[in-house]
C-alpha cells in the first residue's frame, strides 16, 4: 500500500460498530478519508457501507466508536448539526418531494424548518437565483417547472445532488449515485464530481459501478463484513488479493 504524503484527513472513524439484532452491520471500522480527494467506499452487497454512511451522517447512532470530521468529534450529533458542520449527502433511493416542482425542491432544501416556510423568506431573490444556477450546473434547468415525479430517475439523482449543493457543503457523501441511471447521465454525474472536486470539495462515494469508481477515485476503501479489509489507489485495490477474495471468492 502506498503512502500519500500530500493528504490530510477529512472524515475519520475509530472502532465504529453497529449491530441490528444478531447482525453485525459495522464491525469496529477504523477508516480515514482524504481531504480534497475523491474517496470511494466499495464492497459486496451487505458489507455495511450504507449503514456506515448512516452512522457518520447522524441518521443512526453507533453502538460504539467515534466519528471525527476535520479533527472534531461529531459522533451522535443530529443530522442537521452534521450538515451545518459542512457535510452533505445523497441517498441510495432518491429523496425528493414528488408533488413539488424541481425548483421548489431546491428551495425546500435550504429551509430546515419544513415546507410551511417555502412561501415567504425562502422565496427571496438570492435563493431562487442560487437554485437556478445549480439547476443549470447539473443540466436540468429546463425542467425547473416540472414536478419531481415527472422527471426521470437519473434526473432525480441530479436534482438530489443540486439539493445537496444548496447547503454549500465542503464534503459530499454520495450513496450509489449511478444506481438505476442510464449511461449518459452516469457520465454527467461523473463529470460533475470531477468539476466539484477540482473546486475543492471532498467526495466519499459508495458505488457498485466499478468503471465509475475506478475512473473517478483517488483513494478507495474496501469493506467486507462491516469492516475495512483494504485501501489504496484504484490500481492497488484492483490487485489486492483480499479484495478479489471478498468479491469473487478466489
């Protein structure tokens, strides 16, 4: 495994564990993701990746262990406080408001108090301009008046990413951004990740599309049975016998 001298820790966990009944979903995971890089978290189905994401973003509490973001302990913080610290995330299944327009979905994203405040202060010119700018950025500005339920699943993924960006996070966690998305939009998502990373944002991506992972990532962590078994550059991970065994049983 190579040692990269120019990296700083962004998100770190130590001894992180979570069980559901008799199933140990995350098992003493100690992981460091690199600041300013595109990091990936990969592993077979059921290896604990989404549970890990849910713990570090405050959606569920760990049984034990710690989570640190830029050296600050954020273990068991509420999701809105973790978001305020500079972490944004998407979900494996898109979380949009289906009966609201694409533009309204972004305006709601900056109103943590809920839908009731959509009309009024959230509809000020700065927020609307920011929302439209992000819709242009992700390539769905022509759909701003469409209901979220009427656009394609890939376009909903782009809408969700734009919603994450409304919060102006420094670090973005993407949970299977390519899942259920056609190849053209997968390419668009990949281009956006590269552009946003070049502007200074850190990414941590859970993804099963290995072409996307290997083409985007600077640093990859491989999970199996709730814990990291390998990490390194794409070429290092592809050649690691522990990874081959976890994925292929060889």
